């Protein structure tokens, strides 16, 4: 995994290469941005470039013994930590980091990556903070997080921040067509719904996303015609399904409720575009364009904007509250109020 293998994120690549060219590597980085846009891949690429035996233009060769070990996942100089369940626990920081970094790296640097760093418990975060306050020589820490506000300010202040941005629809579409052989129309749909995340777009192809998308959209289409009791029944059914499938894509590839909310968000976005007379080629759910034009007539601009805010808030509440039933029922009933 070299820098050139990563889609987009040119400003992040440039920054990391400049730091390596100067030769004064910060002991801690904070990579921020949504999931699936290259933060973990960039951490691997950086570890390879720093320890490569034959680097070219501050990028790894991909062929030397150090590069091969990191790519194979068996290098002692590359440590990766991810949540154990919902959180990164203090035992992971103590056992997977503290004990290992007390020994000098075999290569020039040891790179320690903390994925979804915002999920660290308070105990884990405080334990990690101590590492940053007195970092052992030869160790570089990379924290991957969605937003820096989700981390302790004392941790953020000790890191060099590198921002990652959502990828353009065209870039994701072209990548899916070229590297996965996906039909361009399907690839464009995946790219649009992914919210700029290549990782999410890929997972959509591997699971049951498109089958479930039809059901999620049909529920929204039927919502205005439902009675109050029928709407509540729909809310309960949505909540029950959400509890079964969880928030994100499962190991089996089954799409989670966050995917459903993303689809609902694109629906109200498309309705807004239709309402203001935008060209059809700007729509994400272009295969529903005939229904979008008809349904948009029954909405006011204010209600469409409010609906978007409701769906966006639902995603935030799910990540914070984890009470799927309460959030989904509230969301469906609130959307019903804005119909018509």
C-alpha cells in the first residue's frame, strides 16, 4: 500500500511527504474524517514509507522485506487497534501498546494506529494520554477519528492533525468501474449514496444493500398515505428491524440502519432538487425519478428541509444514544408530520 494507491486525499499525501522530507517526524498524528475515505490505508502507507529499504520520492517500494511484512500484517513495527465491541478498552491500551512499545522498534519506526479513536473509554483515553506525554523514542502514534471534538482536548493538542475529505462521486464511480468491474449506473448510485466514502460504496456491492434500499424507499413513498396508527406500526417495524441488523454493515454483509438513514437522506435531497427544478442527472436515486417528481409536488420547501434535518439528527442520536427503538420511532413519526 503506497501513497499512490490511495484514492484522492492529495493534500494529506502532500503534507505527510513534506514532513518526511524535512526529517522531523511528529510522534503523534490525528487523522480526521468519515469512515471509508482512506485514513487507515494512509496510516499503512506512511508506515511502509518510513521503514522502506528503497523508498522513491518518500513513498514505499512495496517490494522490500519491510514493505512485504507490513502489507502481510505480520510486522512487529506496525500495531493496529480497533474497538473490542463498542469501545476501545483500557486493557487494549495497556496490553497492545504499553507493553509492546517499551521495546525498541526493529526498523526505524514503529507505527501504532488507533482506529475509531473516539470510541476509547475514559480510562483508555487517559491511559493513552500518558503515552503521548512521554512517548518512547522511535514510536509514532496515529489516531483515526471522525471528528477531533470527540476526543480529549489534551490528546488532540499533542497530535499533528491531518484532515481527510469525502471523495467525489465521479472518483468513487470510476474506481468501482475500473477495479470492481461494476456497471457504471450502479457504481454511480453507490457513489452518490455513500456520502463520499469509498469503503461504504464497496460494502454496498458485497451485501444486500440494493435489495433493502428498495424497501427503505418504498416505506418513505407510502408514508404520506398512512393513518396515524399505520404510521406508528411502521415505526415499530422499522425499529424492530433496526435492532436486529444493528447500526452498521455486519460481518455477513447485511446492511445496517445507518445505511437506511443514508438512503432516506438522499431521498429528501433529491426531492429538494426536483422542487427547485434541477436537472435529472443531479439526482442520486435516478431510478425513482418519475416518483420523485410526483411526490415533490406534495411537499413544501420548508418541510423537505426539516425532513433532512430530522434524518441527519437521527444518525447523530444513534451514535450517541444507542437506543435504536426510541430514535427510529421518533424519526418516522416526525417525518410523518412533514408530509403533505
